[in-house]
C-alpha cells in the first residue's frame, strides 16, 4: 500500500489534471455529492457520487468519478459513469415542469422550491435543489450502479456526505479532509477520520460562478 504522503501526491496530480470533481466547474453544477473510499492491502480508490445539473448536457444527471491506483478506465470522469436518475423538463405547450425521480412523477407543488436569483437564473436548478429534501438517496447512484467501477475484493472504509473539498487555490493535500482520508486508506481505520471544522460540499458555497 502506498503511504499517505504518496496518496496525497497522487490526488494533487489528479486534481491539477482536472481528474477529480471540481465543484466550481463552470459547465456542471454539483447539487449534492457523496464520497466513498475503498481499499485492500495494496489498492485504494475514492469514488465521488454526485447529483448534478448539466444545462448544456442531459440536465439532471448523476455522475460517478473515480480516483485511485486501481481505477479501471480513466481517472475521474469517464463516459460510462453517468446515470439519468431524474428528469426536469419544461413543457412549453402546457407551461409546466415535468419532474421525475426514478421514473416516478413528482408533483412540483409538493416541493419546497426557493428561488436564488442572486446566484443563478436556472429555474431547473432550483427544482433540483428542492428535490434533495425527499429524494436525495434516490437521485444518487445506487450500489448496483456504481459497484461495477469498484474492483473485486475491495472494502468500503468511508462514506461521507460532508468534507472539505479542494478548489483552485487549495489542493487535496492542503484541505482538512484529504490528509485524514489518506490515513484511512493507508490503515483501514475509519476512526482516524474526523468531521472537518469547515466542510464545503454544500452547493451554495460554489455560487456565484
């Protein structure tokens, strides 16, 4: 197994190469993310499971991004690591939004939709954020979906919904969270991870762009 220092150096290189999630991405809005970490005696992998709004793509899209010394395929994003778990479409004829989660029709009046005109203009993004209250787990990729990206024999050692994520002026090694994540990957001891004082994975912290 690589040392924590080597793991962090690997992550820094991947982030600089845009092969890790960049929550400030100008083309993709990260609505909510989960971090999963896996290991065995010689291998390690971090899997980011993210609900996103891709206005130039397929709209509401769940993206899985993998980083580690055993990734099958490309580091970070690859073309087979996307899932359409929901849909937000405006019907111009009926002048209403069609909202679905896992093919279940969602009544838009049942959602607590809050407009954020000071941050962005997309009404669809407001709806995506409102869906988190009741439907976050359904919108995230499930184990059957993301499991094919995890090499056989690896054990899950972390599952995080809040952590301190790197940004353009702070590499993974400089965050509160990733040095602890590296220690967990090296030892397999999940107790070495402590919630950071300043988690920054909430969508609102990455706007305006």
